C-alpha cells in the first residue's frame, strides 16, 4: 500500500511537565540554567539504589469528583500538564472551530496507571485474595484510561487511540496523528505522552541491570545505566494556515522502523535507528546537512548509546551537535518521545542547544559531537530520536516556519 503523503503540521500549542519543571516557563529555565531533575530514589518504599526524575506534586491533587473513576497518579499527572500554558483552552477552541468529532486524541504510554493496580494488590483480602471493591481497572490502569479521560475532559469525540510501543510510544503518537490529518479523517489532534513512576518499571529495569546507581550519564565513557523519570507532554497539531508567524514550530516529518533484533537490546549497528532517521529526513524532504541539532534518545546504557552513535554517524555525520536531555529529566519511557519533542520545540524558540547533563567525560570512541555545555545559536531544524524495546523506532523532524 502506498504511503499517504503528509504535509507539515503546526504545533499551535504545546506543554511539558517533568522532573525539571511544571509547564514551559519552568522547563526552559531549567534547560538554560542546566538544572537537572534527578534525585535519589524515594518513591513509594522502593528499595533500589538508583536516582529518579519525579514530578513534585504529581500525586497530591485528586481529580475533580465528576472524574473520580479515572483518579490515579498517571491521570493526575496528565491533568497537571493539561492545565499549563493554555493548552486546555486551545484544544477546546479547536473543537469549537472544527467540531468535536474532527479533533482526535493520540497518546503514548508504557505502563499507564499500573501503580493503581500495584496498590490494589497490596490491599487484597488476606483470606480469599480478591482485589478491593473500589479498584477500577478500566478507569485507572487500562492503557486507554488517560486517552479516555482527556478526550472527555476536553469535550472531544473524534478518533482516539493509545500507542504502546515502549519508549517510542509518544513519538509515534505524533506520526499517527499526522497520517490521520493527511487522510482527512480529522482536522486537528491532541497528541503526547504520559508515564508515571511505578514499582513495575523501577524493579523491572533493576532486574535487567539497566539502572544507574547514580544520575544517568548519557554518552559518557563511564556510563552505567539509565535513570527512570516521569512526565506528561502534549501538543495540539493542526494544518498549516496560509499566514503563519515565522517562529511557529512545525512537525516537518516522521520516520518509523521496527528492527526486531532483540527484546531489550538495540541492533548493534544501529540499523533500525538509522532506517527511522533516514525515513524522517526523507519524509521532511530534508538533507541531513540542514539538521542543526539532534536530541538523542541517549538513555545512558552502554549498548543503546553505542548503537545510536553509529546511526547518527551514518546519517547526519560527526559534526552535527547533539545531546540527550535524559540527563536532566531521566528516561520517561512512553512519554519520552513527546517530552523531547516539546523540549526541542522550546529550544527552537529559544535558540538553545542544551547541554547533556551528567556527562563529564564524553566517550570519544562514539565519535559524535556531544554537547556538555549549553550553546546559543539560531536553530531551524531539529531531529528528535526515540528508540524502544523490541526494536520500535521513531524519529521526528521539527522546525520553524521561517
């Protein structure tokens, strides 16, 4: 089947909430001041020697009573982000322009509200073993929970879906929405990703021996694992209008691949990553030499960073500036693609090439131009990478209209 030609889309609104800040102003201030959001793990009694990127206040404010069935940490984090930077108002205005059925919702997640299930299991009946009567799997843990909640919260009735493709999930949500708009199924889409801290990911990555004992150090010669974080990041995508501010941020292209090399290890030559990068550049009709900065997937694990460096060298060359913002936010898993797309959008507007925090001695064997200090420069085109377990890969090309 032929690929649907996709035109650029404008991000008419976007916002990010993570360990480095709630909303765009705080997030950009952290990037500019090189303030990281990682701290020793103190989450919910987890006994693992590692650092995390937690969002302060993510679990303190219950959802309004009318949305009680959706009340869990993941959806509280989504609600916190939804209220930032005028996003909710912009989404509702889009529904007013196009009609609620013409605005879709596409979000990425990896664990959704699994923490609620973990907590429910702690409260099982000690004799017979049933889960508590007040536990609502569909409203809290189900992978569609956050999409369903935001769709209703924003008054939307268009197509809606959750993308669960490991760490590429929310980057792929952008690509899904772009195809839906190109096919004229919808006129606009709320896209993004939400993933919150839980025991499954912390103990799971610990069992795989992938957690760093201290803050993660992407692309460092002594890198020794990742730091788990949490985040909610959203964008409103619409067609490009006839008249547009030159500083407006556009989604210019997307590229996806599935290398299926291994359940948890990337292809050693970065094959799937390279294919995703090439497809993104081709989709954007962009020569690799026009890329001003690459936001790396950069988890800080030895295998991931090595494979990604090979993919970057094969496509963009050794000169393009690049860094991983996971040294500041931690790896936010299913929310990482959306978070880093918003971080890239903020950097486009600010003319900021952000330093990779935590990295003190770049691994020169990797051969990439990795930034350890902030750099100010005009930016027009950014490539943002997201590579997930099982070989799910996605790259987004973002740029300014001018």
